[in-house]
C-alpha cells in the first residue's frame, strides 16, 4: 500500500495510508510508525489531508492521549526490572502449570509468544496461548489472565456463567479486568 506523510503542527508526522479494509477514516498508533490515518481506497490523498486538517482537534486529542499512555508506560518500564523474553516464558509456563494443577484444570498445549493485541486466548481444543508481555505486569494481573484462559476451557464465552466460574477461583475478577485495561500491549516492550 502507498502512503503519504503529513506534518501536523503540535503533533508531528501523521502517516496517511490507503486501506482496502477501511470504510471510514481511522486514526491509530504504533510505536514503530507513529500516528497513522487509515484512508479508504476510494478517497484521494488530497481529500484525506483536507479531512485531517478539518478535524485537527480530533488529531490533537488523539495525540495527547497517546503521549499520556507513553509516559505512563515509560514510568512503568523504568520501575520494573529488565528481563529477557525467555525468562518471562519460563515464568508464565510455570505459573500456568501451578494454577492449572491447583484448581483442577487440564489444558492441551501452552504457547507463549509476543502478540500485538491479546494478552491470551484459549482454543476450542483447550490450547492456551499467552502473551510474553504479561511478564512485565504485576503478579495478580498475570494470574488473572492465566485463570481467565483456564476458565475458558470450561466456559467458552464471556457470559454470566463465565464470570461466575472465574470468581470461584479469583476474587475481584472484574476489578482485575478493569486494571488490565490500563496496560496497552503495543506500548510494552520485552
């Protein structure tokens, strides 16, 4: 896909990138690329640039939000001791094994890898996948994600039954879920 870079005062560079999947303009951010405006295929770059500057308040608000998240994650990263991905993988695998045994869960396979958007997942076959970036989170949030995925072995959705089952093993699950939302996967580095 082709892209155009536009300099926006007070924000910096914004990448305009054509997207076949985009139905409307969409701002996003990644640490490697910066701020990106997805441009629907049918829209010209000139029209996209006009839209960007006509909605400059939206861009500034988005930029401030990103900076705030980056600052909080920078403080968090400095506070946590540096470790390697391999160390986190061992820690997560051991913790998953301990929690599964403690609460009587059996999973088929465990995969630990770096993911862009998920903390963890559970397949229909009972395969658990955990994001290696969990290793930088507080211990209670690590346990929350692992138990969340283990409970999915028994309850495959996020309905009332799921939360009731999870609360049997983990008190304050909803509060832990809210705390986890404050961490943004894309900003964490391992």
